[in-house]
């Protein structure tokens, strides 16, 4: 593919601004075509203007009216789940593709190292949530060795890294992430919890993954998790295990009661503790939640662009 694929970002907050900077600094495939917001005084729009990117504070209607929109092929939505439905309808009606960074879950869930190649022909792909991007690869890594009956994740992020859109989407975060633990991670049941940590100085993103699975060779599970961590690190270098994978056995003489499943569990409990250090392209390094979400969206859009132009060339 010779020419870069032009893209637009709807949402000039923390997520959209970080994504814009990544595209402009890192991508050999994508080119910024427009940055869209609703606050004319937002830092994201101001930065875009300084970088020579077309901007509008007219929201989706402003994007559709921009002359540059004709050349844009992929639109990222970094606003809110509630706004995404209208954005998606308008963008898809114009014949463009969408990469959705909200937990609206209109398009198929996409986690790059798990099912990143499965949805490249979709017109709208959903990037789940920052917590989902950090933890669902681990659930999938355990599940490919031993069937996961129940997966629970706890994502703790600095409250300073959570903008208005993230705060407005807390309910959607838990619902979408829980469902994606099942649909993408492979667990029979899933549960997601998010914690906004107000600590000062701000703390780095931390994620805990609990999997209740069938008995299996522990070394095989450990290796599968470590392999998955290495794969995520190819696009999020600050993603890492905080300590060795933990195992606990529950037998018939000591079953584990699972209120969420109204059942007693016998088998293996796998606990994985992660942290995600951000690349500090926009917010400081504590905002790993920003970094893993925008990095996953960037990787997905680049693959979509390559697929689109390969298809056109064929």
C-alpha cells in the first residue's frame, strides 16, 4: 500500500488526543484527516490545529460537512457509548469504516492478540474497554490450555486518567467487558469491576485476572500466559506481569463457592496480576489504560486499512 489511509477521530478528549498523537508519530499506514470535538476550547482540538490537522467543534455534523471527509476511510469514535449509535449510523451511511473505542458494543468485540484478524472486514469494530484489552488476552491464554468456567477481572486506573466520557460509561464498561470475557476470552461466565483510584501521586494501571478452570498442567498455563504477555508487549511495551502466575487447587473436599454461578467449584484457580505503564504520548506514564486502548485501536485500524487496500488492488 503506497499512500496512507486517511482517518478521522471523533472525540478530542484524553483518548482521542492520545490516539491522534500515536497516529502522527508512529503509524506508517494511517494519516490524520480530521479531529472532531464539541468543545471549541478543548486541548485536543488546539493540538490538532497546531499539527496542521483539519478540525471541527461541530461534532458528527461538523465532520460530515468538512471537505476533508470525502477522503477519510476510517473513523475512530472516542466519545461515549450513548453518542456512538448516532455516530455509527452517520459514518456507515457515508460508506466509511468505524473503530469504536467506546463500550457501545455495536460492532464485534476485537482484542488484537486474541481475534485481531477475525473482524477486519467488519464495517464497525468494537475495542471493548481498556480493562478488557488488558485482561481478556489473559483469560484467553488460560482458556486455550484449560477450559475457563468463570473469569473475573478487576481494573484499577488513576482517576486523573479517566475523562468525562470514561466516567459516563462506567455501567457500559462493566457490562461490555463482562460479555467480552465470555465472547472473546472463552469463559463460560464473566465479571468485570473497575476502580477509579484517586491516590496522589497517581498510580499506574493495575489489573487482576481470576480464572476458575479445569485441572491442567500448571507449567502449560504459565507458559501460555507468558506468551500472551509477550504478544501484547509488541504493541504495548509497558504491559507486564507484576509477579509469577499463581495457582490454587480446590478439590471435592474443599470446593470454592461461587455466588455469581450459584455453584461450588472444583478445579484450578489461576490468578494473574498485571500492570500497564503508558507510553506518555499525551498523559503521563501512569495512564496505561489510555495507552492500551489507543494502541489496540491503532493496531486494528492499520490491519483494516491494509486489508481494504489489498482488496481494492485485487
